[in-house]
C-alpha cells in the first residue's frame, strides 16, 4: 500500500473473531483478525486494528490517523438479547392492551423454533419476556385504524406510569408503543415529550414504536420498541466507548454503523435495534457487490458453519426484507435482510432411529461443545464433520489451517459403530450417505428460498461461504441444478468486506390499505413524503452526490392478508403506470404461483410502500489481482495429495493451496483446494477456474 | 444397536432419507403458497390449511404442518372419488376435484378440499391435496341450520381443473352460490396454487428416483409410522382410562330465548399391548341443531388428539392410526345420521379432542412420560351468548370476513412441572396464531377497547392452566352486523383438570353490552373501560338481553361485544401452589385476589404480599371443609403392615402397589392412607364434596339463567389432598363417580 494512502476500515464482530478489512485509496485491501472480547467488544476491535497496523508496519496511531471511515458491524445488540444482559425496561402502552407482549399473538409460543421442536405440542412454552408484566403500564388513549383520535391521551396516566416505572421501579429505559401508532404517532410523541421533560436522556432511554416502524401490527412493533429499549443503552454505551478509544489513538474520521438492512448510518443516528443481523447483511452486501462486478443477475448465498446454514437470495442486486424477522424468538418490525437459517452444519449429528432404522441427519447438533467426535473433546455421536474427515475431504492435520488437529480414526470408529453396522454397510459408505443427506437437506432449504422469490435455480449463481459450505457446495448445487458456484478468497472476512464497502441506506416501510385504482397524485404525494422523511434522516456530509431512491409497493388481491412486494420501475405514478403496475403484479404472481392463480376480478389493494434511500459513501474501487501476463497461464502445482471418496471409491486426489491459485488457473475434479479457513471439494465431473479477482468459479 | 433385518429398509436408506425430507419440503412449499394466496385471515395467519400426499389408493403418505383436521380427512375423500367417478366422468391427468361434503370427509361444509391425481406415463400413481377453511359456502348464516341443506354448497367432487385447464363454468357456479364470491374464489385459487407446487414437486421426485422407488418409499413411510406408533403404545402400562366432557347447543324448536340442550362426550380408552381402542359409547344422541359431528369429523378429531399428545414425533401418515380402533355408535352426536346439520362440528370435535386427551394425559402419566402430559386445552366455564361468526358489511362496504378467531389463542393445560402456557394456541393447529388487533380493525367493523389475558382464565392447581384472552370491542362502521347466538349454558364445557387441578377458570363475561347513551362522550373525555367488569361497574354499558331469532342476533352500531377464549385445566391441588407464586399471579393480573383466597387459600396484605399466618389458617380451614362437607368415603381396609411394593404410579399422589402377597391396593403416597383395592374405583374411597359454581364464580350468569353443573372434588381421606376435580351435571346424569383410571396391576 502506497505511502500517504488513506483508509476505510470495515469491522465485523463475530462470535469467535473480530474481523477487520482495510481498503486503501488505491483499492488495495488488507485483512486481519483478533479474538472477540465479549466483556467489552471494543477491546477486540482495537486489537484487530492494531494487528492490521502491525501487518502494514504502521503504528496504530499512524493507521488511524489516516483513516477516514470506520464502518462497523456489531453483535452488541444481538449479544444483549441472547444473554438477556440488557436494560431494565418499562413499557407504556394503550390501556387494555398491557398483555400484548405476553399474548404474543399466540404464535409466539412456536416462533423461532425449528419444525421438529414445534411438534412437541405438549412441551413447547413461550420465552421469558424482555419486559416483565409488572413493568407494563397502560394509559388511557385510543387512535383508530385511520389515524383518528377516539380517546384523547389522558396525561395524568402518563405521569402515573412514569412515577411507577421510573421513580418507583427504577427502569433505565421506557418503550412506548400505542395501538395504531404506525398511523398516527401523536400520542406516542406526546408521551415522549412528557418523559423527556421529567428525565434527562442519560437517565432514561426512550424508544418509540412509531419511530421504529410505520407498519401495522402492534405485537411485533411493541416487541421492536421493547427490544430497542432493552439493547439501546448497551449499544449506545458501546459505540461511545469505541469512539473514545479510537479518538485516543488519533482517529479523526467518522464512525458509521452497519444496519441489518445492508446499509450504513451515522453513529449518532443509529437506531440500536437496526444493527441486528448487521454481520450477515454485510455478507449479503459483499455478495451483491461481487455479483454486480461479475455480472450475476441472480445470486443465492449459502453460508454453512458449525451449527447453522444460512441462505439468502439476491435478485438484480438487491434483496427482500423479512416480513417480521424473529430474533431470539421475538418477532420485530425492522427492515432486515431476509436470511433463512436451519440447523445444519459441521456439528449436525447423524443417528439411527431405533424404531424405523432410518438414518437421520439432524436437527440435533453437537455444536462446538462437545463437538464432532474427531475433535476429541467429548463428542460421541458422529457428525457431518466426522463424515467429511472419513471421506478424506477434510485433512485432519489441516483443519482451519492446522489450528485444530482432528482424530480421523475416532471419527471412523464412531460412524462404523453407530451408523454403518446397524445399516449393514461399510463405514465409508455410511459417511458418504451422511454427506448426501445433509447436502440434500440444504438443497431443499435453498430451493424453498429460491421458489419463494419467484426465481429458478438454473438462473442463479451460488455464492458459498462459511467454513463448511465449500466442502458441500458442489453436492447441493448439483442437486439444485445451479450451474455456477463462486468461492471468494476473502470469504472468511466477507461480512467485514461488505461493511467496509457499504453505502448509507435509510429505509421506510409503511402499511397502506388502498383499493386500486388510486389517484396517482395521492400516491405520488405519499412517496414524496416518505422520501422527505428519509432525506431528513440523511447526514449529507457522509455522502457524495445526490442520494438515490429505490421504491417498492406491496400489492395484493382484495381480501388477502399477505401481499407481494414489487420494485417500481419508475419514480412516480401516472394513470398509465397504474395500469402497468397491475400487469407487473399479475406477471409476478404467475411466476410465483403458476398461471391462472392470479384473480384480477377480485380487485387489487395497495397494502404497503417501501422506499430505500441510498447515499453513496466515497470509497476506492476494488482492484483485480495483478493482471495475468499474456501467454503464460499459470499451471497450478498441487501442494500434495490424499485419498478422497468419490463415486464409490477412494481416489488419489491432488490438494491445492487456495492462496497460490492465480487468476486464469483452471482445475478439474477430483481435486481439493484448501485454505486456512475452508476446504473446497471438486468431485469428478466438476471444474473450476480462477477469475481476475482470485475467486474460484466452479462448474458443478 | 442392531436393527432387526425385517425393519431394515428394503430400499436404499440414504435415498429414502433424501426422499422423505424433500417430500416434506415440497408439502411445506405448497402450504406456504396456499397461505399467501388465500383470502381467509384464519388460513393466512391462523394456519387452518394443509398440503398432503396420498398413494394411488388414497392412503396418506405424508401431511405437513398446518391444520391436522384436514390431514386426517382427505384419504376418505379420495377413496370416494375413485369409487364414484373412476368410470364416469373418469379421473385424468391434470384434473383437480373440489370436495366439501362433511359426510365424506372434513368437519363441515367450510372445510374445502381440492384433490389432484398425479400421473406418470399415463398411470395414476398418487394424489396431492390442499385443504383449507373457507368460511362462506352460502346457505343460512351460521347458527340457524337444522339440516345439512341449510349449510350451503355441498360438493362431492367437481373438477375445478380438467386436463390442466381451469374450469370457469365450475368456478363461477360455485362462487356465485356464496355471499362473497371473490373471497371464495380467491381461496379456490389458493388451493390450486398449492396443488400446482405439490404436483410439480412430486413429479420431480419421480424423475429423480424413479416411480418404483417413490412408491416403495411411500409404503415405507406408512409402515414406519405404524411401527413407531406401536412401539409408543407398547411402552404404556395396560389399562382403561375414561373421561367425560360436556357441551351445549341451541334447541332450534324453541322460540326466542330458550334453555340450552346439554350433551356429553364419553370416552373409554383401553390400552392392551401395542393397540389402543377408543370407545365413545355412552355419548349423547345426535342433536336437532347444527352441533353434530359426522363420523369423518370425529375420526379427524381423534387423530388430532393422538397426534398432539401421543404420536407427536411420528410422521403424519395413515400408518400411525393403524394400531388404533375407534368405536362411535351411529345416531350419536359424534356420528350423526344424514342429513343432520353439522356447521358447529368443530366445537363438538373440540370436546372429542379434550375427551381423548384427558385419557391420554393420565395414560402417559402412568407411563412416566411426564413431558407429554397436559391438562385440557379447551375449557370454558360457561358458553352461550354471542359467538364469533359475523355477518354483514364493514366500513368499506365489503362483506365482513365471517369468523374472528381469537380462540386460536386459548390457554393451554397445566403440566406436571409448570403452569399451562397462557394464550398458547389451539390444539388443532399447533403452530397457528391470532391476528393483531390493528390488522383486525383494518378489516372488521370493530374498535377493540381491550385484549388482555383473562384474569382467572385458567384452571387453578398446583400448576395453573394457562389463561385465554378477553376482549371488549365496540361495533364501529357497520349498519347490518349480526352474530351467531346460542342459549347460555352455565356448565363448564370442554373442561378437565388433572389430578386435583380445577377443570377450568372462572373468569370472563360473554355478552352483548348495550352502551350508555353518553358512551361516545365518555370516550372523548378519556373515560374508557378496559374490562367487561369495568364497563359494567362504571355504567358505561349494561348487559343486554340478546334479541334475535333463528340463531342470529343483530349487533347495532355502538354496542359492545364482551368475549373470552378458552383456558387450560389445572394440575394438582391448588393448596400445594407456593403462596408467593399466587401473589405474583395476582400482581400480574392473572388471578384475582378473590380467587386467590377462595381456591388457593392465599391471603394477601394491602401491599399484595403474602400474609403467611393468614394463609396457613385459610389453607387449614379449606382442608377441614373438605373433610366436614364431604360425603363419607366407602370404608377401605388399611394398608397391611409390611414392605410396600409399588406397581404403577398412575397419579402424582396415588399409586397401585401391594404388601407381600396381599391383593394390590391404591395408596396415597403422601400419607399412606389406603383408597381401596386396585380393582375398585378410588373415588368411592375418597372424600367427595360438590362446589356450587355460583359460590365459586360469585356472580350470576349474564342472563340470570341457572348454573347447570358443579365442580365435584375428591380428596384423600387421610391428608385431604385433592385427587380429582370433576365437572358433574345432574341433568345429564350417568355414572356419578366416573371411574377415570383402571391400570392393570399385573404389569409394572
């Protein structure tokens, strides 16, 4: 990296490691890691930045002094929810509806649980709430579904509620969520004003449902207000503490915060709850950017780690938000990247069902503790990783670059004893069976996500990341009919990469209940108002040029509960475009559900609007790896070879070092490619080439 | 472990796993498509739907998540389609039949099934079906029917799609019979969409694995389910368990306000070896109103109970019911004769579920499977008054979606180590839910003044039943709203407590409220009631004698509807509940201080803390009353001196055991008192007293009608611990100390 370069730093705090990506003005990148420090996450962040500076032979002060932006994805909010280490929260709501967070629309009993768990009908209970029933106070007021005040706010109820919650019970934060606050926020804002007059911001954190979402549905919106209040003080404290630490090291730039919607926001304006799932959103963004650079219109991302398998779909550079995403079993209303997860990973357990003799793979997981049998840390039940070792796909001496030694013999013995012998087949065939079953399950999940988006597998490119994904990618891609897989050299720090290169994104989602045809002028005014709100939110000093807008509408046939969101191809409506909109919707419907299902005669309703504001953050362009010299395509030399199981036999298979594969290189299966973070398995019949960015492009 | 050769898959076990998971995934995709396209809120948010697969003869191979009632029903419909239409007009590739005759399958005409054959190389190899609840089939509005002919279209098989072409003639002719054709039409489309997904997916499996494999794998799914079900049954001690659940219905012959017709569901569950017999002999004769269950509906509800509690981890195929025999005499309300009306069949079906579950809970307790034990999920301490099936038009002039299903958020029964889940769901749809009030108000002409957990909504016990919800809603934005109406019946419906827990809670008001003339002004002044009691006490409204006839009542603009949903039964003696826990219940508005005193013997001080001394005294007094107010127990020989050898612990405080070679006895494990020979009914040897509902509830029925049942308490004659609390209805009579358990003492 050139002297005098200036930097953007992307940070992603993961469960085990805190990743840092530096991007210099000339487009050169550098990555580093440090252990995550849950007691104070900012320690790990600073450690990782110090490590990066060290790699560049710079003092941390020198690096930070030349850094303009620290873009930050954090798990502080998620972590506070998981560990239940959040603020003591009180809730003020409409009198008569104090139990909304506990009724949980009844579906809260099963929300966030895997299908196998849901079936334990007599055993499944609701989660412990984030706000105890004693700390909920109702106030007299009522606004109807059209925003009209039916019962004016009784302000002495507000005073009494604050007396009880703040003065008597000593809460640190108050969530305010009233019925139909999405339509008319006046009463919520009045309560905020009363509270703000009584208590300084440092004493009492306030969280308003109507600020956080303009979507109908009091259960999820109330959860959002409560969860935001629960994590808010911790997130604020954390970000302020981090800023303080970085400033002390000479950082004079800006801290931007990654949001679950896949965009950044200024530190001071960050809504704590919006940071949920910012890491995975960073990964999606990196995929989307890579897709743009490589010309992939549709992408499915598949991230397989030790315990979970996460799938997202990118269509034409962008992705859907989840309808009511669930965190720690609580539904919320926030624009959050739609990523679906199942319990399938390296730690997934295989076992024989005693009654039926079936070979079941999952959903139980050995997790990290006791872990797969081959870890030698107490696990006795064979897992997917054990099968991968027995099949020769994973080198027991080079797992995670040799950071963990695996006991292959132990894995083989466990599979033999518990799976192969009961089935009466050789151990290696049992291992191959375990792999096929888990690959197929992952393929089932991916297919569902693709179909849900109205796309087809054969039109998509699969981006495989996470330690375990590339081992299995060809397996599930073949099953799906996907024609191309891409594995990125930076996939181990992919989220940090996406965060480093993200733009500012602010989002408004708003419920509407309008029967079409609607006067286009009304809709245009509605859109303009939403855009004006977003412009108000934008800190213009962070962006270059004029911000852009992405606009979407949710339509449904009249009487339906659920709608479908479609991107608007124009910025404003006209009479002709209203007609065109109907055709767009019907075409979309045909794609989703088959021809003939659309029912125009029922009439159409416009059920919601979504506007994203995108403000471009100035940043360097990424460089391709140094160009391949013409005429000398590199012929990669394997670093070794080992036996791996393909098509019913062990075959001597060459093993390549990922880091030494240069652009233009090409390999055919059977081949294994290893890095310190992952292993790519190419069975016979598949092939790969290395693209100008050093990515592995696999034809399954 | 070694798998016996006979159990080993005859097909490749790896391919079988892949097949099984993919088939399930396809069914889920189909269900999701159905839920997104449907116009029924109860389907989209409540999950009342199903997507399932059948073999060529109609045996169910697999049903996915959703409404269990449908899964159990469609096999019968497919068999009839084959029987009736194979020859004429023929069953061809690309056909899809619509069926909604509850005498064939399903519970009432609103359960609509669309069933499509799947062909491979010109041969019919399978069927897919997508089913859901569409609350409009034309006919009379809910509540008035006395014959099935009043309940709208009843179709025994019409091709809605023929040879791949959607039939507009059929479509139009069906939807135009209904009040809201677009709604019904949208739902038909949603089921077609789901079948498209399922058929496409199934053919994909055939392409990948070959038809021979797919058919063999289907047979294995059925065989596996049977093997698992038999294994589960074999692990339960042999014995007989019995339950009795009460319900009530309208007498359509009576004019105006009339007395309810009471009925009972009596279930005898006999478990021997790896088989189970459920015998409903003794249940009431069929009714003149629409509260009847056809045999297919009863079978479907039996399947729900078995699936939820006994076979929850057994894949949903027909195999799981193979070891179960069900006996339902024709002419009873559970097996009505054509053309009896059956629109309210799900209600009586709910009582079938509760009757079976009550037996299963006790059976599973005796088997030591405590995680699977729940008290009743469907308890109302009374029913009657306005229901939740609306008619008329909303503010935008659209017909009101008929049902408003807050009942999908009822309280669940208590378990051996915890309280029942409040507003936890509904047994038919383990993963269902209720709608947001904000969403309801965008669709229905209501303004809710409250929806909270119902205080005293769950049965009292050592562990409380979960409470349902209570709502108070103002009619707003309709000129012609009506609601179904049945006579009040002051009798706990669907109620069963476990092992000394109370069968149901005693809170809630279900009635129409006429508003005070100045209600609008009161609201504008901030004077807004949040509970039924508050509305009545403040004079904002008063209970109205519902007018109306033929099972419907008008809901004038500005009137209020007060309603509550079912709660769970309690588990164990409420006097065993820690006083601090009861104090917390009161703080959390789950239990009133009145009930704390009356049922739990817990006295609180002015600050809401437990008054320990007063509580001790109150509990002593309650135990004393159990002795002094009881019928004297039949004498039992004392437990002989010697070493007690327990045989079966069939109850938390009762077990069957013996001393040496003496005949087996039932003994209280707390105080050692004998409750008679194992062959006797322990209830005859227990203290027995009846508790009048008016005393417990402390208020009259909304219309002043009499209470029609008592809570009958049985307590240990030694330590006065409550052993059972039954609902007893003198008017219906029958066995007055219902013998609920007879375990075979010969088998440990």
